[in-house]
């Protein structure tokens, strides 16, 4: 067996001394980068695959806040009292719990314009205006159908209070026993009552969405129902 040259061993040690620092400085590939490089090679059946993991994908925001512009049309017993279209707004917090499901908590306020010569709790009044405040939770479910992913259906519960301001006619007698016409303004607030809501909507993009809700609540055997439309802005 021949003996290696005397210079071979020092040269091997020198090469090792240079290679080790270079190896330590070389960047290490992550598991995603390795998988992406393997995808470039492809296989015999599918061919080369695009690099997906080298591009940063936008992170899904689990919590979002927003505001909503509301319009409401009275329905059922409420329509008999005030049939004017109301306007209002809401603030909400939305949480994406998993694919397709979202929970939205909100606080809303809607004002219904004054209407003349109507009835209020069974009595005739000269004019009537109403406001509603609600605190509720809606659950949204996006349809798992190709092409319809932006559509969603919803169901929810809310606590609602209505405040009415009514002007009634008043006939009194003065000291001469003569009739004196006049008016009396009275206010009435309902207690907070639990109601339900169902509806559907459409996400225009990640910021804006449109929705329709039908709300139903019964207080003292009077049904307060509204058909609401809303435009949401999410931040």
C-alpha cells in the first residue's frame, strides 16, 4: 500500500478549515422553501408546480371592527303605528371563528320620522315618532358553493327597546265652562325585550358588504317587526 504524499494531509486540513465556516454561514432553507423547490421539479403526471410558499399570503384577520348605515321599514303592528322609513347606524365587532362562520356583535340605533293621525297602543294620536336601540349578536355563514362564497345567511338574537313620543289632543273646560282645545305630549319606553333576526348578505370585498335583516320582537302583545337594509364598512 502506497503512502500518501507528505503535502496531502495539510491540504485536506486546510480545505476542511475553509469549508466549515462557509457551511456555517450558508442560509438554511425552511420547510416551506424545501417543499416549494420540490414542487418545481413536479412529477411525471402533473408536471412542474408553481411556487406557492415563497409568496407571503395575506393573514386572515380574526377580529375586525366596523360601522354600518341602516335603513328600516316597520312591519306588522309597528307599521300600523308608524309607517315611515327609518334611518340609523350601528357599530360592530366581528370575529371569524372558522371557515365560513363569523360572529358579529353590534349596538344599533334607528330613528323613525314623525307620522300624523295614527294610533298608539289602541288610542288615536295627532302625531307619533319612534326610536329604537338594540344590542345583539348575529351569526353569519358563507355559502360553501363555488361562485357563491361571498353570499351569507344570518340568524341572531338581540335585546331591543323602543321609545315613542306621541302628541294627543286635549279638551279642557275653563272657568266659564267653555271648551279649550290643546295638545299633550307623552313619552313611552318599552322594556328591553329579547327578539330574533334572520337575513342574508353579500360581501362586495374585504371592506364593504350589503345585508338585509328581518327583526321580530313582541312586547305587551304588540309585534314590533322591521325589515332592515344595511351597508357595512369594516376596518
